[in-house]
C-alpha cells in the first residue's frame, strides 16, 4: 500500500460554504479563464478522484488514458494548474489546493 503525504499541509482543500462542490471562485476570480481546456479537464478529474485532503496518485499513463491526452498535453496542463496555484505536484502525488483569497483584486 502506498503511503500518502501532503505536499502543502497548510493548503488542504475544504468544501466551500455554498451549494456547489467546486469553489465558485474558479469563476468569480477568473481562474477558469486562465486555463486551457486540457488543464480544466485535468483539474476536474483531480477534484473528482482526490481523497478528503485533495491527494491523488494516478500515473501519467492512467491520466492520459482517462482524459484522452498525450503525455505532452498532460504535462503542459499540469504545469498550468501549478502556475495557477490550483494544484501542487510532486511525483507521484497531485494535491488539489485551497483557493487563496484575492488580494487587492489580483491573483
């Protein structure tokens, strides 16, 4: 059995206080507009399969198969999500991160 550990324990995701499982700040704070379709598909998959702390450890091969992506597109999508501070990645783990509040209207 694989032993899991958080990449950023201080940024464990929490279910938002709203009716949706996905945080509305994805739209309200324009995260969704800054990400490509492959990145958003990867994010949705990771949100769906992550454990209570947002951790998952699907292999690149499995992600490519599930999302119908090649490895180059997958790596680019993952880099986008890391840059947007939506996920953290340290092989073999992905951690969906909590969304940080905007400061001065800027991300």
